[in-house]
C-alpha cells in the first residue's frame, strides 16, 4: 500500500523519564564511560507538540512523551496515572462526573464538574480538543503515543490550555491482517479484556476494530451494608476506516462508543458543628476509616456517576510537494448521570427532604434512604472543525497556519432537593499562525499568535420542589449572554550547541470566562445582598504570562539525554470556585466562581535518561514548584495569606529503570519506578481554614511499582507476552486522594487504593 497507511508504526522508544543531575551523573557516569565505544544509543522520539512531527530534543517546549511500551511497563492504565512519570503534574478522578478527570500542571488546575466551566489542562485525542472533562479519564489502550505538554499552549492548541495539554494519539489502521488480544486480572475481582483487529480494505485501505471491557469490585468493605460493592463497569468499542484516496490524500474515519457505569467510594469528614452532622448524624467517619487504613466505608447507598456516548472523528490529510493540509472534523455526543444518595456517612435517612415519587426515572429508587439526594441527568454535544496548513520548506522559513471552530451544548436536569433545569451553549472561533525562522546555523526564532472570540449563553429555571419541576411551575429564571475575545502569543529564541539546544521565551494563555450553570440564584453575601455577584456569574477570563528557559541535551553519543527547564508564570484574574452554604437561598449549598486575584508560580523541571548498558536504561524526574497567591479578594477581604494554590505540591520526583535479558528463547524485562509527591491542598474555602481539626490537605506519599514481563516471538511471527506487576507494593490499605468541602454543610473525600497486584497476558500476530 502507498502513502499514509505505511507510516503507522511509532518511531521512538520510551521517553518520559526524568532524573536529577546528582542521581544521574554520580550514579551512572562510570558505567557510561565504559560504554562509550558501543554503537547502541537511544532511538529518536518523535512528537507533534508544534503540530508537525519533530524530534523531542528539537522542540522548545517542556514535553514528556510516552510510548505504549513505557505505559505498559509502568502499569499506566488511565490518564490520571500519568502523574507518576511527569514532573509538576497532579491528576485524579473527578468522581461527580462520568469518567471525569481533574488535571493540574504547574499549579494550574480544574477541579469541578460543570460543562460551563473550562478545563485548565485539556485532553486532545487524535487532534480533537475535549471541551469538557467528562469521559476523558481514558483507560490508555491502543495508543501510538501520549505527550504531556507543560506550560501555556494557547497559540497552537487554543483556548483553556493555560496549564498545558495532554495530547493522545491512537494507532491507525495498518492495512494488513493482524490481531492483538489482551487479558488483565487483578485483585478485587478486577478483569479486563482487550482486542484490536486490523484488516485490509481493498488495495489502498484498512479497517481497525478495538473492543474493551473492564469490571472490578471496590477495595473498600461497606460496614453499613455488610458487603463489598461493584466499582468499575466500563465497555468501549471503536472502528476506524482509513484509505489512501490517491497518491496524496489520506482519510481516516473513526467512530467510538463508550459506556461507563462505574460507582465511587466516599468518606464523610463532616465536623460536629456542620449541618449534616448536627442535623442528621452524618458525622465524621474519618477516624474509623483511618483506623481501617481506608479499607472501610459507611455509605448507606451506592454512589453512581456514569457516562455513555458516541464520538465521530474524520481526519483528512493532503501532502503536497512542500506543504501538508490537514482537516480534523469531530462530533462528540454523550449522556451523563450522577446519582448520590448517601455522602459517605451512616446517619439518619431523612426522606422528607425529597418529594420525588419512588420509582422515578432515572434512578427508579425511593429517596427514603437518602440525605440530600442529588440526581443530575445531562446531555452534551460538541462539534469542532480545524484546518491546518503546514509548510515543509527547505529554506530557513517554515510555518503553520490554521482555523478553528467549536460549538458545544449542554442540557442539565437537577434535583430532587435543589431543583433546576439549565441549558448552556458555547461557540468559539479562532485563527492562528506559528512561524519558525532559522537566522543561521545556530540561531532560530519561533513566533506564534492566535486570535479567539467566543460567545456563551445560559438559560436556567429554578423550582421549589421536584413535583413543581415536573409541572413546569418555576419560581425563578435566569437568562444571560457572555462574549469575549483574546489574543495569545509566544516568542521563543533558540540556539543550537555542540551538546544540544538552549531556548528561552515568553508565552501567554488564557482560560475563558462565562457562567456557573448549577447556580440557584443566591448571592455570596446572602439573599438580600446587592453588592456581590450572583452565583450564576458571569466571571471573567484569567490570563497568564509565562517566561521559560530550557536546555535540551544529548551526551555520550546519544546514550544520555538531559533536559532542564525553569519557568515563572504570572496569573491575573485567577478563577476560583468557592462552595458555601447555610444561608438563604443557598440551602444546602451554592457555588461561586470568583476572579480571585493574582498568582505567581515559579518552578524547575529536570528530565534525563541514561543507557547505562545496552540492556539497562535508568531514568528519573524532579519537579520543584513554588505557587503563591499575591492577592485573593473574597468579599472585599484579601485572604491571600490564608489560601494555598490547589494541587501544587512543592516537590514531585520519580526514578526508574528498565532492564532486558535474553532467556528461554525470548526476552525478560524488569522495570520499576519509585515516585514521590509532596503535600498538596485540596480545598481552600475560608471557613474551612477556621474549622478546628478539619484538614483539607492531601498528605505526601511515595509509591514503588515493579513489573516483570516475558516476551517471546514464535516461528510464525506472532508474539506472546506475560506480565506480573505490583503497584505501590510497600503500602497496604488506601489513602485520601481528593477532599472536598461545602462549608458549613458537609465535607467528604475520595479514597484511593494503595498496594495491589495483578497479571497481564497478551498475544499478537
């Protein structure tokens, strides 16, 4: 076959390891000197951080690239697991939206669930930017590569890339017969089955089908129900049809189906004086849970948060003599359902708080066993179009220009305590350009600019009761429009040296303003306040100016890679979501998005990888972060001294190794990694800071992962793979991964399992 289908293989080896200079240079320098005469070197890793294929060492961007082999050896199963290998990155499950992800890079974070809010770190899948964080905590399967770009990426990736981007590229149809089977078995009745099948389609085309199913039980025992509940329940299916439509035009149409009906664990941390404890006996279970090492829960009823949808993506690529034209057309549609009945406690069930009849769609159950039941039924549609014109000139000048269009619509039906219907619409348009000019053999400049304009509308209706909502008798309504435009730019100066490349530059970015669609018409200062913003909004965009310098080096004839980055980012009009309650009409809670003020973040990242022996690679990472509020305006008071920037640990580290050995007619691979994350603050509402004994801090932790893999190729050309792995093998039980407060009503946390073991079996031909 000709053209694009012949280029489907990844041209790199695992690169995502970051190492401190002292660990690398003092620990392996002697072994490296002994290996100087060897012909072996680490292969080139190709990334698309600037919308074109380039060696990662030639890109003036802080980017970590992971290949399927690296993901498999590290047992990186979901997007949130990437935090183990990438510095200054924190990710966790957002339990209150189906398959949702809270992604934080360099202290820039989005930790909410509403579709009207904008992520700070978008997920890009096959060139399509997800405008919502629902459904993007993907299980990493059938991939070509994952790239984590740190720092603002507003010029090429657009709006809301204020913290960075996670760029995921899946494999394309090969146009040849082939099949890949996998089965994973882990503790807690966890089973996973995977299939990827490729087949030719005529002389110039190919079809790829992938299927996946995942089931697991909770690692926590429910002492209220005396049982261990189901936890993960996921199935996905995908089909891609690709063809070379002539010598220069390539087309790939992909349809994805996903259905995630997973449940979640919650721990109740509500202190004695707060509403849920004082009124209903749903008090802090943290002591009991902590004594069980977070292996017990007290939820009266399961907590479900699921998503089901279809995605359509059409990629067209035309290759001219010295240019490439790309078109990326996408539509993402999904339905999402959240059903919370019990918030992690075992106190009194107060059914009179809900007037919803038993057996009502979509949960079909009675609310009699619930305190503050929340049912959110949502529909979401996203459509996007991007055109790129990419030059491939022999001279000193190359460029990328493009157009981008996005529209998204959200419908939410919420009840049965806070009853409202909200509809949100977004339309965004952008034009962008990125230019690279080689001044001479050593110096080059990179300049980029992007202009974006967008419009948002919010229409809501509020109801006193659930039955009032079904009859259409609303007690209030809100209709609002918001428009904005923005120009982002970057300027980077590069210099090639004998050991690699040095660069420095300035980049800007922004996160859109807009509306808060779960508003109930309350005011920060109370029902009758006139000088504070409504909880609907609007709030304004936040802006960042980031200065960055970096070194990208290759030493010892390509056997050592060392990259160092230093940065400073200044944020203005920083957006923060504050959850409060206990006053009319914020009963039980209201959420307010504030343009809180100014934040200054400085940091360092060191990346390195060393081929100590031809069959031994050592890698590590160090990320240092210093994030501080300079101002935080809350109700006219500067509380910057009392507030911490969320999810910004001072230190993240990782050190790992990969060792291979020929044995038994195949190859035995040993791999391991130790990673560490410092303390991080998960919530900052001012009343929380004043509550004795209430700690919203996620404690520091270290995690040791090990795996052994045996790979054997048969005489027929097929490959057999068997892996045994252990994650966090030094610590049993669980730990708190995400605390959340709705002061002064309740507070709770999501736990995460620590030590667990499993095995994987794979077959490919």
